[in-house]
């Protein structure tokens, strides 16, 4: 079953007619995702990639019964697009746009508070249920169906870990790129809760990094519950210089903030098995499964 997406996902794409929107919509359809519409103000009544295009998300939902959206909109307009999808009462919104202003994301967070919508991103790699559904830019070549749930802050590390898991014949239930920005939607704790409730997922892998508080919040949550499934974490940035941004907005090491090692210590105290590096993730996952079955 996995989490968040599946055979019943009906996807619309906001920004479908742009170059990126065209490319990622085509990829999703080729993978088997049920894409039902596009949205582009001023282009309503046309078609693109064989899909009807609407002026607004409300119109698209009314005509196609879409329940999920992929936002491929330039950063200055991304928040408005997300809020439009929230107001249309969609179940899921995935935003892959990068550099969305944080003051705009505060408006998005306020809109989410009174809605049923789950937001993944922005600056997200998207979501992948291998063999079933893809939303976003998640790599599919090395993915295979299985029982490992993955939640990640890093797109490049996700690709590496997926390749190593599949090479070791460890398939994935769902892979979620929560996004690298400081202000974003779904986080590690929410992913852990959903993976915990998913009978298909037998173990969970968190891919973290310095900056933000995702790892500490995950550690606090796991310390407060009997989770019942093995959790493995890879946290990178142990050797990053303090005070320097490392790649994107969410990865910033500040004096006095938790370091990567602090995050590792917190997760270890919560019972999480730590992979030393990307090459160690498979071995650590197999060890965690052996311990859970012993």
C-alpha cells in the first residue's frame, strides 16, 4: 500500500505548459501515474500532452476529480499556487519549486493549518511508490517495490541510497523527499507516523543533514512511543564548517545550533541505528531487520 500515493491518485499539474512542467508530467505518465489535468492561467480550454488544461485548480478538480497536485511554478508564484490547491481541498500537494521565499511559506503554513491538505515540499524531490505512482523528480531507474520506507531531506543522497537498496534486493514501499527548505510541509515525524501505520512498510530509513530540527523532532517522537519497526538514519554534515550554508536554504550550520553529531546522538538515544555513510546504509538496515526479528 505505501503512504500518500497509490493507484487511486489522480494528479493535476500546476504549471504544466512550461518546460519543466511538460517534462515531469510526461515522466509521470510514462511511469504509470494517472495524470488527469493541467492548470495554467490564461490557457484554459486547451490541451497539453493530451490532458485538458484549466484556468484554475477549482475548475480542474470539478471536471476531473483530481485529488493531488504537482506544483511546477517559479518560486515567486509558488506559494500562491500551493494556496490555490489547498483552497481547492486537494488531499496532497507536492511542490518541487526551489527558493520559495520564507515569508511566502508562512502564508502557506497558515493556509495548511485549517485544511485537510498534506503538503510535501517545497524544494522537494517528490514522492515515489515503486511500480505504482510517481510525483515529482524522484529517480525511478533504481527503484523497486518492497518494504523499506524512506524519508529524505537530500535529493542526491536519495538517489544513492535507492540504488544501493535495489542492488541488495531491498525494495521500497514509498520514498518521500520532504524538501530541504527550513519552512516546508510534511516532515520526518509525520512520515514516521504514516510509515508506522502502513502494513507494507517493515523498516524506515531517514536521510538527514545538518540544519533545521527535523532529526531532533524525529528523535523526540521516537523516544515518546513504542514505534514497533526498526528505524535507520543517515545524517550527513559531521565535518561541515560552522556558519556556512551547505547547498541549500535548509542546510545551515549556526553557532549554538545542533550539529550533525548532536542529531546523531539524539537519534541514537531514541533507539535509531545510525549508518556512518551512504555505503553503510544497506548493512545497517539489514542489521536492524535482524535485530527486530530476533
